[in-house]
C-alpha cells in the first residue's frame, strides 16, 4: 500500500509560523479549557491555548458532542485541540503531544524520543508522574524536563 503524505510545517518552523513563537501558553485543564476560559486567558496575555481533551470515538459518532467540542472563534487562535490516536502522516494539521514523566529519566526520554519518531511536532512535558495527583502532587521534576529538552531540541531561539 502506498503512503499518502501531507505537506505541512514541522518542528520549530511550525512553532514559529503557525504558533507565532508563543511563549505564554495556558496548560490544558479538564472542565476549564472551554472557549470562555480561553478568551479570558488571551485577554490577559495568553498566546496559545488548549481545548479540553476530546474523546475521539464519541467525536466521530455524536453530532451534539461534536458541535459543543468545536466551539471556537477567529480570535481563539492559535489553538491546540486535544485528541490523539490520529496519524501524523495523514492529517493536514501538525500533531502535538503532552506527557507526564515516568519514574526514571531514561524511560521518560525514551518515550519522548518515540513520540518524536512518530511525528510529534511539539512536545509538552508535565514534570510529574502518574501518582503525583491530588495531595501527592508535589513539586514538578524539572531534571526530567531538562533531560527531554536536551535530547530532543536541536535548535535554539533567543
Ligand atoms: C485542574 C487541572 C486540570 C488539568 N487538566 C488537564 C487536562 O485535561 N489535560 C492535560 O493534559 N493536563 C491537565 N492538567 C495538567 C496541566 O495542564 C499542567 O500540565 C500541570 O498542571 C503542570 O503545570 P504546573 O506545574 O504549573 O501545575 C490539569 C491541571 C489542573 C491543575
């Protein structure tokens, strides 16, 4: 079977041109990241926002869910839409990923490299592992984030 690939910006070119080199990014938050929150955040300086996480299965089958999920407006850009299980090679828009860290730096770095190989164009690392929730949230593991950055980043911008 022949692979049909789609031309699109990738890596830092994608970040610079499509995301306008956004530095002030509002992290996604379940039950908060809807349009009204995004527009309020932008009014106070946010340069890039996320939608809430969408369930890809329901999205394809339920028109009401789809209509609510797609609420946006021209001022609500650039915007990262949270879905996954879609394919970098087939989509016209770049794929970004967001991960928590594993219990070791090595496994975290391996996982990040795997995402890069799979076509991830922009990776966000939440520096806490799966257990670090609620009262166990604690401090983010900045050394894990640093290790991922050192392995994946080949360009520097000032
Ligand atoms: C109330 C709340 C809801 C969140 N919901 C999501 C979510 O839906 N998807 C996601 O990827 N991260 C979610 N996160 C994680 C944040 O996007 C962010 O990665 C995390 O809070 C780390 O940033 P911090 O160290 O500034 O807290 C949520 C965080 C909070 C506090």
